[in-house]
């Protein structure tokens, strides 16, 4: 089955546990025996954000990686420090936010298409990473509401901010209603539109926009609140 390597951690002297997001089983963890040995031929195949074909055997306590073949190492990402940092953050984000056994082909397709796009462009904007984050949140059922006010429920164009706790935009007509300032962030209409591009736009559309740090901060705080994870800004 196809799998994207998310993370790896040491287990005993020469072994590691590899976190994978697979096309068939979703997120799994499997033991790679002897992978830390200098002579190991598997080690380079199990680096984060490598796309592999893998055979996994059911074990008594841990599944075991039995066979690996390389599909795409994403060479252009690995040869570019900024891209490499973005890709490492993205796959670790999947590892952190998705539980073992969570099987959603949309998450696999999202991650693969993002890596392929970043690998193919000359430069990767930070906005691409945060678009990946908000699209991942959408796959996990935490899509932000950007089309109607989360207070009054009406579709308006005069949105003035984003309510982290209630998960969506807030219109000007509801501005005087008591708002918990710890969870409310003022946004311009242009920033709300940029947020929509991050959620609904293609990678090409996202890449055409420079990163807006205020929106990126809102997305990270939104992810922290609704996923209960310690997610840090890139």
C-alpha cells in the first residue's frame, strides 16, 4: 500500500517506530527493525515526507514493516531548506492532529497533492502551509465558518472578525454583542477573503497570495482550540 512517512522515533538500540499515513488504513505506526544501523538500506526510505510503497505485517504488540520501495523522495523539497522545513512541519502536523486508525482518503490525497505541488514550484510561500493546515482541519470536521455570522446566522459581507471559540466570522451588526476578547480577532474584509482562499482555493491560487500573518495566527489558534493540541506557528 502507498504511505507517506510522517515521523519516526527511536525504539530500543537499532529500531524505530515509524508513523505513516497510508492510502488504505489511514494513520498507522509500525516497527522498522534495524533501521538505525549504518548498513540499513531502509533508513533513507523512512525519512519524513517520503512517499513509499510499504508492506506491513501484523504483530502481537506492534505492526512490523516488512518491505519498502521508494515512490517519490520529493528531491526538490529536500534540496531546498525552506521547502524542507515547510514539509516537515506539514507531515508532523498530520501526525499530531490525526489519531491512529483514522482512515480518510481525502487526508492522504491532500497531503500527497500538497507535497507534489511544493516539490514542483520554484519557491514555496508560507501561505501554502497554512492552507494545508486549514484544509486538514476541514477534513477532520473543524471547518471554519466563513460565509455567515456565527452569532446571528445571517450571510453578510460586512464581517469584522473571527470568533475562535464559535469557529467562524462575526458581522458588524453583531459587533456590540458581548464578545470574549480572548477568542475574538478583528479582521478586514480582505483578510476574510484571503482566509476563504486558504480554505477553498487551489494550491496555485493560494501560492499567488503573500502570507498574511494575522490570518495565519488565527488559523493556529483555531487549530489549538478545536483539536486540543499544542500547535505552534511556523
